[in-house]
C-alpha cells in the first residue's frame, strides 16, 4: 500500500484530481467563464470516458459471449417444440380430412343403397405377388364382419370377405379365379357369371361367362350383380364391357370386363354386413 502512494500512477491521479477540484472551485467562483471551464473539464475527462467506454464494451461482449449459447439453445428447443406441434397439427388435419371424405362416401352409398348396413374399413396389407386378387382390412368379427360379406367402394363391388379374424379380415377380389359372382348386363338384362382369369388380373380385367349367343351386349355396357344367389346385394356395379367374344364351343358368348377402378389403388372399402329389404 505504501508503494502505491509513492508510485507515479498515484501522483498522476492525485494531480488530475487536484486540477479537477481546482477547476470546479474556479467555475463556481466565476460563473461567467463556465463555458471555458466546461471545455477544460471535457478535455481532461475525455481519456477517462474512453477508458470507461472500452471497459463497458468489453463487459458487454463478455456477457454476450456467455449468454448467447444458452439463449440460442433455448430458442432451438422452442423452435423444435413448435415444429413438432405443427407436424401433429398436420397429422390431425389429414386424419380429419380423410375421415370427412369417408363420411361423404358413406353418405353417398347410403343414399343410393338405403338397405345396406355398412362397416368402414382401411386396407392394411396386400400380397404383392397376387396382382390385386386379395388384400387385408382392419375390421373383423368384433366389428360385425362375417364370411361372404360383399366388399364395396362408392364405385361398386370389389370383392368378398373370405377369412375373418377378431380385428381384421381377408378379402378376395373380383379379379381372383376363386370368386364367381352372378351378374347381369344392365342394358340388355342378360345374365352371366363374373370371375377372374389368372392371366388377366395384371390388366385389371375379368371374364363374364355364359352370355346368350343372341345377346345384344356391346362394349361400354355396365355389368352389375344379379343378386340371384342371395349372397350379395343386387345392382352393385362390377365393371364395364371392353369387348365381346365367342366361346370356343360357339354355343355362348363371353365378355372381357374392366374393373370399376384399379383395385391396387384402393385405400379404403366398406363391408356390407347386411342388405335386408327395407320395411315400408
């Protein structure tokens, strides 16, 4: 401490303090010369102001360097939370949108077929090697689905339930050779049997067999279920006639049918669990 009081630094600071004190006393005693004194004080204080400013800037920079990583990390976490929330909102929006579309489809089918009792189902599995001849849905016996129930879309019939589990079911489509459905040509009223042909499934076509030789069936005719077996509702659209050919035996005709839509593109279906006649 004694060394400090005898040092050059202390003497300089003391001298400056004495000068400043003297200037302040002089300024108080001579108010008319305040402007000159203020200038002198400004000149003397300028170096100290620079030092103070430098110290303040250094402290500010130091504090910013300490706090910035924490602030940025906090902002990143907040942004991540906002992004996650937006993603969840998008998922909810898509679910609501899909549900709304399904409800519109269901309403459309019910308006056109008021006697049908329907269960909405999503397709959850396909066999990539069967060319659209089967798929699995997410509804089973717990939802009222039974063997031989017809499976439809708003466009028409696409298959039949052939295996049932508690929470899922397997559907054999109209393209399969395992399925034979009584059918009727809507315009001519001629009947036949609709079924798949192995080599045709890849092209989404099937065969309408046992058409009378005298039939006036033509390309573009609509083919629907006949309902004759009592297993499926009548008048569900099966497909449209692409061309009409003679059977090799020459006794009858057959038609190549195009499916009502590409079965491999279908995402959801409706299972007909009942189609009783409405009471008047």
